[in-house]
C-alpha cells in the first residue's frame, strides 16, 4: 500500500512537470526555440490567482479562469514585444533572453511590498480534504491535479486534431515557410503558441499552489520540467506529459527508497540515461511528425 501511495504522489507531481513541459514543447514546435521562462510564467500565474482571490475577492472559479486568460494574453504580448524582434538570431541568443525574462519576472514579483518576499496559501475550496480507500489516503489536491491534467490534455488533443487553429499550428510547426506561402499567418500563430504556453503554465501554477504554497521561487520547478520534455521527446506534446509522469514517479520512489540526495538528482539521472539509450526521447521519432 505504501508503494501505491508513493505512486499516486509521483503521478500528481509528474502532472505538474508535464504541464510545464507542455509549454516548452508548444513554444519549440512553433518557433524552434526553447523558453526557460516557463517556470516563472507558472509562478506569475499562481500570484495572479492569489491576487484575484485575496485582494479583489473573486470567487475561486472566476479567479482561475481570469488568471488563465490573463496569462494567455501576457504570453502573447511577451512574444510580440520581446521575442519576435530577435527571431532569426542564433538560438543561444533567444535562450539567454528567455533566461533573462525569467529573472526579470522573479525580480519584479519580489519587489512587491509584503507579497513578493512572503509565502502565501492559495484559498482553494478543496483544501485539507482527502479520499480514503482502506489504508490508502489520497488528498483532494492530488486528485484535482490528476483530473485537471487529464481534462487539459483532452482539450489540447481535440484542438490540435479537429480545429482549424490547431491544424494551422501543426502545419506551421512542420515548415513555417511552406505554411506562410499557403496563407497561414505564421507570426500570429507564434504569438498564440506563446500565449497558450503561458496559459498552460498558469494552470500548472494554480494546481501546484495548494500543495507547495505561492512564493517567488516556486518557478524553479521548471528546471525539473525541462528534463521531462527531453525524456518524452522535445517535439511531442503527449511525450511531455509522459516524460513528466516518468520524472515524478522516479522522484517520488527514489525519495523514499534511496538516500535523500537522490530525490533532487533523479530527474537529471533519468535524462542522462535517456540521452544515452534513446536520444530523441520516448516519443521523439514516432510522434514528432504527427502531433
């Protein structure tokens, strides 16, 4: 029963990693660049939800939807104002820019008086609730994380498979020049991809906040979401979720069965093994052309 408890905990944490990794993959597929600001976008989404609930008094579900929409808009504006002007430059320049964006966002949050330097609790209606199945106890936070991740994956799958927007984004990710000649607004789609990645990051932040609280450094979890994207296959959306689950489960099990130091390094050990065994990731070859 202890193993099942650890497995559920790992799946829950892995869903968070997978959602952040989705942002990495979405941006990479759209612009062939890597954004290391995903963790800070997640943090910003959590703070946005906190402000709407505690300062403005929004109901929980209204604050959640407003935060996701606000972060989607923020991601689109960020791409248009900061990222787009340097597209076409060496990839290293764009990577360093996204790292700088992350530091700036974290610094701006810490400058907010009485908020940025403190740790906050997100007031969610399911706080401290749990489901007991015999000796197995599953917290409501874990159930919400797993359920919300499943729903979001279904919505993204439906969008990319059946909507004109999703099909256009797939076409642009395969060949931007050919998509442009076919009349697809590639630059607009790039902005939408950044907006979608920021919205998904906000979902991850709002799901993680009831578990680890809201603070300025919570975005550092993105350093473990990047290995999840690599393990799943950096061009694969389903691979991002699977990679997140792999990292989360390995981390949970190693934290219990192995000495303490292994939990913090488990994600990077898994990445090293994956790069040696299957450099393209679990789904890199099979799904890259389809999704």
